[in-house]
């Protein structure tokens, strides 16, 4: 009987370490000792999300839509770039420039957790956001272009691809390795001058001496996408926040690097983010953003803010003190609502 429990526990250990730890908490002392030794030998690194194999995309009309969606992610500029077949409003970047390997690379800003987590409340919008709206956010901000009509085949295709990618992800869960890593904060402001040195020694050979990138010989698409200038992402884009840029670049640049073989030190990633995001780029201010300014992330570079830290500190850091003040305020709010409830409670009991 005990053996059986151990076997089933082992199976659990491999599947979900978290579950096991919950289980252990309810075991007696003796049991947890025997079991924890088996935990030590069988715990594997919790695996990163892995995309389904593209050969498994069905050979039917739904499959055609999924394949079309994938192609738009990889070759966006051919459809929507300055010489696009469908529209010419976007900046010539591809979704894949920032969502690597067609949005499947672990820690490469992939789409593994999209279908499972949307629609969801987003603080930037101050409302529930659908996958269509999220896709259009990137068209408008990162591609500095126009939103797609939600009835068009292209947005339906992108949706179908994201749904197919996330088909094995439990509803509500964001698997490990999805999105962008949150790097630890520096205890100083990120420094554009230091970042310039990193840029020149590590990034410039591909992204160019003025961040303009390099077009492919066909002049339609980029071999190396631009990091600033008129054809780059706008100030309304996620990468314009230093934490998003630093996390993305740390795990993925120079191109070919991965989360487990990162080449940049944390501080290099923050400094190069500060340098790149100090260069000129298209300005896009979306008025409806952040209806509740107290929900702005600490590294949001554009005011107004609910706290008294400067725009400069919100842009470059140090973020620790801002974060601390935010938590303190939240803590005070919680304790004041508690006291509220308590005092109400005591009133009714009287
Ligand atoms: C310049 C870089 C860039 C480009 C180009 C770009 N995105 Fe994004 N995208 C981001 C960033 C940054 C985020 C936010 C990631 C985060 O905060 O973790 C994001 C988030 C998303 C999300 C939400 C992911 C999630 O898990 O919540 C979707 C969906 C998305 N992008 C779709 C697209 C599509 C479709 C395109 C092409 C039309 C595109 N993106 C092009 C940078 C980019
Ligand atoms: C060997 C060439 C190479 C080097 C070196 C390199 N990159 Fe990139 N970078 C790329 C390529 C290629 C892409 C687009 C990837 C794709 O489309 O699959 C990219 C994409 C990006 C993007 C997202 C797209 C955009 O244009 O905004 C950022 C940000 C970025 N690189 C920053 C950096 C930084 C910062 C460095 C230096 C630390 C760096 N890269 C070094 C080749 C390189």
C-alpha cells in the first residue's frame, strides 16, 4: 500500500512538483521524510512550454487558416509592411522579430499562454481585453500601424494559430517560459552611456550604427530589424518599457542566444535598454491607456503617476523604491479596509 502511494507520488513529482509539495504538507512526519528523499532524486527541472509540432496542423480548412496565421506572424511585412499586399500602413517589422520562431521560442516572447489566458482584464486598457484586441495592440504600437478589421480573414487566421499553439495549455494557466522574463532590478538607474558601449560592442554589427537595421536584398523585409528611428516600434509599444526590452534582449540577443545560455549580464541588458530607448522613435500616445494610473507598472516611462517619483526615475530606475512605495500603499489600503470591516463588524455586534 505504502509502495503504491510512493509510485503514484513519483508520477506526480514528474508531472507537477507543486502538487507534490501541497501533498507533502498534509503527510505525517515519517511519510514526508521517506517521500522527500524520492523527491530529491526524481524532481526534474520544470519544463518550459513547448509548441505542438507544425506537422500536426490538420489538413483541412481549419488547418489552412492556422498555417496562414503562422505565415502572417513570420512574414508580416509582406502583407502589411510599406510594400504590403493587403495594406501598407505598418512599419515593415514582422511579429516574429519580437515573438521569436513564429511565437514558439521559450522565453522568446512566445504565444504559449495567449489562448489560455485571454480574454482577461488588462490594467493598461482598464477593461477585459480579447485576443483580437491584443493582436491589434501590437499592430498599432509595435508595428506602428493600423488595427485590423476584426472580421478580416487575417486576424481570424492569427487567432486560429494562437489557439492551435495553446491547445494543450490548461485554461487560466500561463506555462513556464511564456512571454518575457522579469529581470531583477538594478539598485541604480539604468545608464544609457554604459548601454552605448554594450550596443557598439555587441549589437551594432547586426542592428546598424544608427539602429536602423538592414533590409534583405529584396528590400521588402528586414534581415536585421531596426531598434530605433522612423521604422521602429513606437513609444506606445511594450518594448519601450525598459523591463520588457531588458528581459527580451537578455534571453535572446545576440540573435541565437537562449534563456539558458544568456550572453549578456543583467546590468548590460538594462543599460542597453536605456540606451536604445533614449533614441528617437515614432511617438504614439494612446489616450485611453491606464484609466487608473495607480496600476501603471513601475517602469512605465510616461506620466502622470499616482506616486511622487519623477518621470525620469520611472523610465530608468532605480525601480526598487517605487515598487516598495507601491507595496506599502497597497498594504496600507488592505489594512485600512480591514479596519473598516472590523469596525463595521463591531458596530453590528453591539
Ligand atoms: C517590437 C516588438 C514587437 C512586435 C514587432 C510585435 N510584438 Fe506583440 N508583444 C511585444 C511585447 C513587448 C509584448 C508584451 C510582452 C510582455 O509584457 O510580457 C507583446 C505581447 C503580445 C501579445 C500578448 C502575449 C501574452 O502572452 O499576453 C500578443 C497576442 C501579441 N503581442 C501579438 C503580436 C502580433 C500579432 C504581432 C504582429 C502583428 C506582434 N505582436 C508584434 C512586442 C512586439
Ligand atoms: C547576429 C545578429 C544580431 C545581433 C548581434 C543582435 N541582434 Fe537583435 N535581432 C537580430 C535578429 C535577426 C532579430 C529578429 C529575429 C527574427 O525576426 O527572427 C533581432 C531582433 C531584436 C529585437 C526585437 C525587434 C526589434 O527590432 O525591435 C531587439 C529589441 C533586439 N534584437 C535587440 C538587440 C540588442 C540590444 C542586441 C545587443 C545586445 C542585439 N539585438 C544583437 C539579430 C541580432
